[in-house]
C-alpha cells in the first residue's frame, strides 16, 4: 500500500501539469493525463475520478472550453486526496 501511495503522489503532479491552465488553454496530453488520473483516482477518491473522466472526454472530443474551471476543481480535490494519503502513509 505504501508503494502505491508513493507512486501516486509522485506521478499525479506531472499529470496535473499537463492540464489546461489560464494562459495555456491547450495541451497535447490532456486526454492521456486525465485518463491516468481517472484510472488511479478511484482508489483514493471517486470525486477526483469523476472530474478526471470529464477532462478525459473533453480531451478526446478536442474541446477544452471550460476545462480550466474543471482543472481548478480537480486541483482542490487532489489537495484533499494528497493530504489524506500523506497522513495514511505516515501510519503505514
């Protein structure tokens, strides 16, 4: 379990870095990054998984309008997940 937590915490920031942001509305790898986040997030939090799924579909459709707001919401949820995982990892 500790290895799974460590891997997720080390991989997730890079995946979030590939998401659209203000001033950087389009990125090539949104679909792949969102898919990876969606695939691993259910282990930790279904809300984050659902948010990543929406972003994945947006990337697949090639339309990222409004993605910045969705990424911001996912950032907030990821912060919650990260804090909970870090607490859990200390106890393992």
